[in-house]
């Protein structure tokens, strides 16, 4: 046996369905379904093959023959995916529809698998005369899927339906606590996914939807699920709170904030989604609009522990009163394929940014946030050239009042982005901007590395 030498199961070919199946030794030979499996070889019989046999078999894969040959020669093995019938996924594969319930962290992603071996495509691959690029590690194709679909009519057994716990759409009764009941039930039942079907749900802001002290919870909403936040006078709340939790996926849904229904005047901390001290969180295909404070807030818990490994993907974040996305304490934060709209509607408060990196200074010390990625993202601002750093598509805060050497963020990559407005790197180190456009002004520390950036650069220190 090749690869790592471990036998975890066996591939079986069924001529009736023309599919390859996997009998999973981990589960006493049960057929793998809706599952990714690592197989430590490409073909079970490849050990001892002659060069001709390797070349002939690789050639049969056509468009992926190079990748298959490399895998055979390198004994790399393969990740393959088995679909809901247990058949091996072949060719194009979209994580949408019911697959949302099985791969919530991959929602909206596009993959390609070799038609013969099921090998996942990576790197540049020519398919049907067109070359596509797939991530070298994850196999996810570059490019955006327009929308997800969720068919909640036949839920998998690991999914709890919030409607079974009293959440009723479109009836003007409160649903927040009922959704919380569904989350608690999912944990108690040893399930891990809560589904909220399409419709309008009434959410009061206290305590809002809470995921606290949890590991491995998925909150999946239909794209047409609207969390209708009720007007209130609180200075401080979250519609969804993630606290001290890990492996959390929030998929779909729309948070319709109460900015225009707010009855108080104080505070700026009514957030859409806030996370504190969380690890491994992915939020995808979520609309977060018109909140009293920030749209999405990434911060620290009561012990001062920040967040780590946070991904926002395919989110639409718009018209939030303070800032659309705030990163106060988080490492390994990725914002990918997001669309962010800053507005100048009445009552907006500073800094009115698209994305703002603003670690809190305590006792004269400002923490540095590490490894921020902003990819494939568009930010629109209604204004540009604001002397005080307002309405900026992206900014990290200017900490020169603390000390000129303060570094708010280190190892930042901005790639394939469009910023219709200003951009400010005031306090970041190892900061690179690649293949991007800034239509306003790029307020730029000298150390900022620019590669194919269209925009007017203003070296910092000018004011
Ligand atoms: Ca209701």
C-alpha cells in the first residue's frame, strides 16, 4: 500500500451506477456519504507500475493528467469527496443546496475533481479549453458564486430546525429566544447545526442570538431569512454574539439592523455580529445592514483574549452607523469576496469606515494584530479626501498619538480589491497591496509595498 501506509478503507466500483464508493474502515465498512476522504494512493494497484503504466493511466485523466502523474510518482494520495449517494464526486462540484448542511465552511466554493480518479484539481487547470486557477492548498477555485441555495425541505439528521423550537416567521412574535432554544437543543442532542428557514424573524436585541462557550456549531439561514431587529434605546448590544467559542459557521441570512428605528441617542455599540475570544469562525453569504454600531466586530473577551482564524466570505456589509467591519483584536483574519458599502446617512458616527483595524491601547501599549488578508473585496464610500480619516474604505488607525513606532497590524495583504474612496495604512508593517484599485487617495506609510496598484499615493507625514 502506498502513501502513509495506513489502510483506512477501500474503494469499490459499482458498474450499475458507474460510481466509485468508499467503504470506510473507521466506521466498520460503512459507505462514506457527504464526506471528504483522504485516500493514500491514486489507484489502488499503482505500486510497482512501470513508467509506461504510469503515463498511460495519467493520460487517461486528460486535462488533469499532469496532476495525476505527479500524484502517482510522488505517492501523494488524494482528497476525494463522496456525494449524498456515496458516489465519488467527479468534475465540477459546487458547495450549495443541501451540501450547505455538510460543508458549511465551504459554502459558495467551487471545486473540480478528475473525471477518472476523483483527484481534486489544484493550481492552474485547463478545463474545456479555459484555464482556471484552484487554490494550491484548499482546491477552491478563484471566482465568485453569485448566491447559495438552501433546500431545507429534507433536513439531514444532524440538523435542528429552529421552527421546531417555536421560531415562527412572519408573525410579529419574538423569535430570538426560540432560535437560542434551538441552539441549546442542538448541543443537548449532540447535533451541530441549526437551520432557520426563509422568512422574517423578530429579534429583540437583549440578549440577542447567543453562541457562547460552544465548539462546532453551524447556524445556517436561508438566503431569504431576515433577522428583523427591533428598535430600542440601548447603547450596547449585539444581534448575534459569539463568545469564547470555536469552529463556528454562520451561513446565509440577512441582519436588518435597527439604525433607523433606534429610540435612543447614546452609544455606538449596537453591533450586527460580534465575536470575542473566538477561534475558527467563518461567516459566509450573510447580509449585515443598518446596525446602530458596527456591522461585524472582531474583539476580545473579558480576559483580554482576542479572536483567531476568522473568515468573512461573500458577505454584504452595508450602511452600518459606525463602521462596517471592525477588527479590534484578531489574528489570521481573512475578508474574501465581500462587498462593503459605506453610507453618509443622518446620524453616522466616526470613523464611518469600510474596514477599520483599531486595537485598543491600554497602559500605553497597543497590541499588534497579525496576518490580515483582504482579498477580492469591493468597498464603496460616498466621500473621499477627508482630512480626518472618515469614510475610508480601509484604514488602520493612526497611533502616532501613542508613539510613532506603534504597529497596529503586521503581515497584511490586500489583493484583487477595489476601493472606491480612500485607503489608509497609517500604522501597519509588512503591508502589501497587490492588483488593486483605489479611486480616492492612498494614504500610505513609506513601508507599504505596492504591486500593480492603481491610485494616487500620498506618503504619510504630509499633514
Ligand atoms: Ca416570529
